[in-house]
C-alpha cells in the first residue's frame, strides 16, 4: 500500500508540475508577438491583392473621362491660337493704330458666320450667362460681349465669348452638343470669331488644343 501511495503521489506531483507549466503565469511575454509584429507580418491572401484583380474588373472601377467636342461646326477653322499673338493684322483690318504689337490670348478663335449656332463642348452647369467688361469691342470699350461659362464636374470650365444671342440660363445643366446661343459679328479678329477658352479648377487658362479633337487649320 505504501508503495502504491508513493507512486500515486509521485504521479500527482508530476501532473501538478505540468499543469503549472501550462498555466498563463508561466508563459513569458517575450514569446508573444506584438501588435506591430502582427501588422507587419500579416500578408493578405494572394487572391485579394490588387495585382491579381482581373483587368476588366479594375477598369470598370475607373470612371470614363468625357472628351471635348468642337463648340461650332464639325470641322471649324481656327484663325487665332492660344498664347502670345501679334495684332498687326487686326490693327490694319479694324483701322486702329493704338493697339499694342502683341497680346496674350487665353483661348482660341474659331471663324464663324454671325448667327451660327454655338454648342456646349462638354457637359456641365451654366454658371454665367451675360455681359462683362472682361470682353469688349476693340473699337468701342463700352460695347460688352455676351458670353457663357459652363463649369464641368471636375471644377474646370469652358468659356464661349462673342455671342449675339444667349439661349441658356445660370444653373442650367447642359450636355455636350446642346445649343448655348449664336455667334456675333465681333471685331475681336480680322473676321467674326467665337472665342473659346478652357480654364482649370484654379481658374487658369489652358490651351484648348490639348482637349479638343485633332486640330483643323
């Protein structure tokens, strides 16, 4: 009996030692990974990485960029480009000797027939439709030009200047191709033109050539 009791006591003691080793108090902190280690070593399954997303799925999440179209006829004639331009021809045609030799042109000019329709080159919202001292006749500074500003969804905008008739109102939404008004017989250039500008969200004029379809002479 004594031998049996000794064996049982020995086994219980051994078991108690094992239980003690398995208890939380015997687990060292250094053996537990830190939150930082977990966050830096955890790797997402390969099928969840963006590099393996099918091309057609990835493409469908990117909104299409709406292209610009011409604000006048299908193949308009551009008579004056964006940037620094000489006024020598204009001075001769309009009979003015007080014009500067050069000026900065913040858009491009399309040759038009007075009364020709002017359409939206891009969808957006009309934020201005009226007159401004910013655009006036060369001969008569009191003669203001009608113009329209259409703001795009990204904050950029397009300006349509030298109109004799406006057919939209501020806050009106328009789609590309919608009629905005008709062209005027202005003295902006050597012939009647539609002055067309594109400005970025900060209000800076940018070259419309970069946004319009393949240019025409």
